[in-house]
């Protein structure tokens, strides 16, 4: 019996490896000699650095950078074991959770800290980057990130502008003579799971501005600024990013990578599964276990469970998904290749009790044991 566990973290409760380890205990109560392979995963959001670094025998790098309001904070990124690839979550420097609700203001927020993470990795010799751009507090079209790497943005009088959402409307040109030369040597894979254009009714400001603290008037200012900056980019770089799918991700950070760097935007789970060669690891297994904190209709839309299941489906391998909860509306997950989905909750409990790490591990172990007892009985019949 060979079982592969390729599971996302249960955010706020268990890491990917903790979920997999608890499941292994349950399986081995039934199949003591089972070969059990644990593969930590993430889909480009929180936990991406840890998951990839665990798979690539890498190390974590701790560093002080600027938060979205230019205050010093402790942040991190990862470097692969061979020292060539940096793995970065932009939310670790420019994420919404770094601000209290009353601090959220996309007119002032900047991605400068994300640029500092990239800069440090470039200085350490990394030339390949995997960057998750979910969870941003910003709508600066990546100007903060670009500024940290040496770009200077100017108004109509040639005055340097602070790189934030408020100043996008004032940008008339930019200078790149002080940009790190290493930037041109690097390749960037951007984990992007949205298809929003740079500006417009489906663009960065209109779709995501409100959750970042923007009112209706501010959203218009931001959207007008995005349109202006897009025009400046097209004029100077001869690149039209306005309608590129995903260019509006993370407040336009996706567009900045597209326009200024050698980059490619792809679904996060696709990037990660390809990088760790998950398909090869799944092939030949009897069962694949996947999951995340909540299994719902979104699980089939580029999330970890669907990415894993699509690979297993190629080989006809049954896929069992587990979650802290399983929504009623999950019919579309079966089309991806998931055989069945199970909630680990076995009795009424508070959210705090359900998310308690030790209790959650017990519940995963118990669920795994019950699933594989049924599998064993079925094999006897």
C-alpha cells in the first residue's frame, strides 16, 4: 500500500506536514507497513514559502523590510538548497494582515518591502524567483517594489514621487539608470490565481479596493491612476498591460512584473506542483490524500485539492480530500478527480476547539483511520 499525502495547511491550525503526519498515524493503525509519502503544499498564498522550501531542501532567510506604510518589520523568504531560487510571499512584506483595519489605505500603501525581499535575494545570488502575490494591502501598481530595485518615478516637472497608489495619477515618466543590473538576469514565476485586468470595472481598484480600505471616491482615484500609469508604460516601454489577464492582481503588482521583468503569471498550484515534480511522486501510488482547511466550491478553482486531483486523475488514482469543514456545494470538485471529501469534525465544538492544533491532529488521525478501515474491508470483499 502506497499513499501520497499532498495537503495544504489548515491555516491557523496545522501546517501541511502536521496534517500529513497525523493522517499517516491513522493510516498505519490499519496498514502498519504502508509506504506513506508526505508532500507539503500551498497554492501561492500563505504557506507557499514553507511548502516549497521543505520540498527543495532549502532554508529560510529572516530580514527586516518596510511594511505597507514604510515601517520596519521582521519578514522572511526562502532560498532553495542549490541557492538559485528564491521563494517569496509578497504578503510577508506588503500584506493586508500587517495593517489594522483603521490603517488600511491603498492611497498610501506601498509594495516597497516586497522589492526589498527581491533585492536581498538578488544580492545573495538568486536568479530564479517564485513569488506569490496574494493577500496584498496595496494598489500601487508595483511602483513600490520597482522603487526598491532602483526605478524612480517622476511627475510632469521631473520631481521624484513616493511610490504609492495616490501618486499613480501623477506619474509622467520614470528613470531606470539606477536599477540593479541583476534584475535583468533574473526570471520571475508569479503565482497568480485571478484574471483581473489592470484597470476598469473588473480591474484591481474596483474589485479589490474596498477590502483594502478604499471608499468609492478613492477607488476612482486609484483606477484613474492605474489607467495613467498603464499609458505611461505603453508610451515608454511599448508594452500594453491594460487587459493582460492577471495584471490587476495584488493591486497591479502582476502588471508591474509583466511590464518590467522577465516574468510569467501562472496559477500558484501549477507552479508549485511543477517545481517539486509532484506528478512523478504521485504516479504509482494506491491513494492520494489532499485537502485544506475548508473544502468548498473554490477548492476546484485552482486551489491545492484540485491541482493535486488533476494530476492523480491522469493515472486513475483515487483521491481523498479532507478538510476542517466540507461545504454543501462541492459538486464541481468531483470533476477535478476528487473521489470523496470528508470533514474531520466528529462532534459539536467551538471554532477554537476545532482549530486547536492538538485536537485537530487527533481528528485528522481518527478520520484517516476510519477511511482506511473502510478501504481495507472493501478489499476483503
